[in-house]
C-alpha cells in the first residue's frame, strides 16, 4: 500500500512539473501561480472523470462466458 501511495504521489508531482515546464510558469509569481493552479485543477478533474468512466465500463462489462461451461475432471 505504501508503494502505491508513493507511485501515485510521484505521478502527481511529475505531472505538476510538466504543467509548469510546458507553460513556462514561474511559481514565485502570484499571477502565474494562479494559472498553474487553474491548469492543474482542470487536469485533475479530467483525470478523475476519465478514470471513473473506465471504472464504470469495467464494472458494466460482462466478464463471465456465455453459454455452458464444460468442466474437465
């Protein structure tokens, strides 16, 4: 569980660094900090929306085979 949290934390940190570098933002400037927060929050919203769509698709998928199951004994 600790490894999963660490990987998740690294994922969010690296994504924040990508947004900062691609936008050429300077976090020390309050105006650019607000631009970063707006971009990062919209990115997080899209990630969670798409994640919920994927989870919903996986839950609604019929995973069991159709018809009879022949057991070999």
